[in-house]
């Protein structure tokens, strides 16, 4: 098992910044990819960003140039730095972890709310 605990989200004005963190515990040696998803009201959950053990990253087009994903393996923590936030970024953000050798994400955090006001 892997446990993922996200930091609190928050309320921020458009144009502002916020950084989310997600601490992993449990089978951490078996984690490969870590990522962030989000789900806005009435919409499907969507992938925001992914980082693998080699620190290669992927970003959704909607956040490229504004969000940065990073990980600190010594702290078993993944971060999502969000800049130039827009009201459209309002969502519940979920941390996710994929184990080595598996397809897709295997474990999820509880979610944290981010609200961006115009």
C-alpha cells in the first residue's frame, strides 16, 4: 500500500500562485510516476502533470508554462507549483502514484480544494 497525503489547498485571486505538496508513505521504493489530477464541478477528472523517477515531466496543455511539477525523493514528496492562476483552474486537486511495472495510477490522495476567484 501507498498512502498519499496532500497539503491544504486554498483560495487565491486570479493571477496568484499556490503550491501543493503530497507526501507519500508505505511502499515508496516501488513508486515510479507521481502526478496531479484535478476535477472541476460537473467535469471529468483530468490529468494536470506527471513526473517520473527520472524527473521527466508531462503537462496538460492548459497548464504548460504556468504549473511546475517537482519531486523530492529524499522527502518522498511531490509538489505542484501553480502560477498565474485562472478561475478555470478551480478544482479539487488529487495526487496520484503509479507503481513500477503497472499501467496507470494505483494510489490516490484524498483531494484538496483550490478556488481561484476572478
